[in-house]
C-alpha cells in the first residue's frame, strides 16, 4: 500500500458505524422524491428532503424536462463561456433576475459552484470577506480560495459583526456573506441589521437564498424580499436543487458585477453548462411558484403545526422558525442510533454529527414539504416521542 493509501486508511469512522449497524448515509431511494418514498422495498415517510414546495414529481415540471431533452438533447458538451449557451438559459436568467429584483442573473451548474466561483473571485488581496460562522460549506470553500483577508463573526450576532466591521479601513472593499436561512439550524439571518451595518461601514452584502427562495417572500422570492431589503443587498444567490425541483444555481446582481463574474468566475467559465432538462424544469418550477401561491401557504401551515408539535413534545429545536427543524440530540452515538430506530419506525430523517457540527451540537434535521399532511406529522410525532423517550432525549 502506498503512503497516500496508508494515510487514508486511518479514516475508519464509516466502517465502525457499519459494523454497529447504524451507518445512515447513501440510502438508495427506489421511488420519486415525495412525502413517502420506497427504500429496500419499504415505504417510509420522507422528512429529509429539501423539496420545500413538493415539486419534484409535478407533472408540468417533468413534462418540461422531457420536452427540452427532445429538442436540445441531454447535455450541452461545453461551458456557457464557449458553446454551451442555449436560448433557454438566457430566458431563464432574465426571469430569475426579474423574480428576485436584480438587473441580471447568471446560471451555474450547481448551487455549490455559485458560492465557490463568486465568493472566491469578487474580492482581492487588499479586500475583506466577513462571514457568519455557520455559513454553508460552499461559502466556506469559496472564501478559502479567495486571496482576501477573511474574518468570521459569531452566528447571527450583530454586535460581533459590527465589531469586525469597525476594525476595518473605511476605504477598503468589504463583503459580508451570509445564508438567508441557515441550512442546519433553520434560523433566519437578521438581514435588516446586516444591511444597516453594511451601509454604515461601506460594505457590500451577499445573501445565499438556497433555503429561502420558495419559502419566504412574495411568491417565494426569498428572505431579502421578506424583509424588504432586496435593493440594499448586492448579490442574491439561489439554487435549483431545493424549491425549484431541479439541479443548478444562480447569482443575481447588478449589471457591472454580472459582467465581471461572467469573465472571471472560474467555476462558471470552466464547467459544462446546466442541462436542457434541468433548465426547463427550473423554469417550470418558477411558473408554479408564481401561479400557485397556495403551495407556500400550505408549507407554512404544516411548518407551524410541526413547530408547535415539537415544542409541546419537549424537543429542543433552537431558534428555528422555518421548515428546517433541528431536533438536538447532543450526542454522536445517540444521533446515529435514533436515526436507525426512526427509520425502522418508518421515518426518513437526516443525522447531523461531528465534524459537520461540534459533537455537543449533534442533531436530527427534520425538514418539511408543502405536500406533507397533518396526519403524516402526527404519525411522526408519535414515533419520535417514543424513540426520544427511550434514549432520554425528552422526559
């Protein structure tokens, strides 16, 4: 065995979890991504999906993807920069820019590549990136690639953010990067105060709306729209893999910034463009967001029902106010065991353990779709209460 493999062989956490029968990852789903899925021939309720509007099996979206494949083929065989731009790409970009209230939008192949390629190239050596300590991994990877000085502030702590901003030169470029909705904790960024501080200290703002679009704002326009700060936020990022029921991502901003990104963002220039099917699916999902506002209303009805149910059960759910509900376990091994037992009881949930979070902050991520029913939630409450009491998570 070569030295590289000798080093990598020391990583054996997955093997240990498999030996104990509690390995919870890569569970193959044999059906569509709905509120109920089939795994190993068994029906389980899905509470681990990011399809907040429940659109992944919508007939209009599936038909749009099929028709685009018939017309354009299965892929573009090149980057947007060269041969990979289709007319449906540019039309969707125009619609997205209008939807989130910006001059222009640029579509990337994934949401991860948006943050990777935009955060890494916007600022230079003499500039500053200021980021929330719980920002998504894609933001972290993007800022790691930047040559700028990078400064962290405590999660959603505006005093901490102001302390950082106050310490920096007024005449230097400063970019504040934050999630709109934090993907594990489910809480919402204090965007009004972030925007106020950005104006006070001459900083620009970047908001990742991956988990906000389709959930907050008018027809799901996101947290920036919800707080009325769209004009004040410089860059708005979105992804197609959640409420848009597809794959890809976008950045929306002013024309000057968009022009720079199109010619400097490496994950955009050097990646094959988003497929025709994914583009058409996202476009159809946008149609549905605009024409079926009742889906978002249903999502919030079921979300509030779930939040009340977990609080009444005595679960620790932190500061969430969204369809992302963290059920804190605060023990790695317990989190794995509980995930396995809940699956045996017919519930698919996602464990979040170290190193993704500190070991004392481990949790089960319980997420909702607009198509979930109160009856399904009542079943979940019953099973979760039973298992949580067994492991003394609740009394």
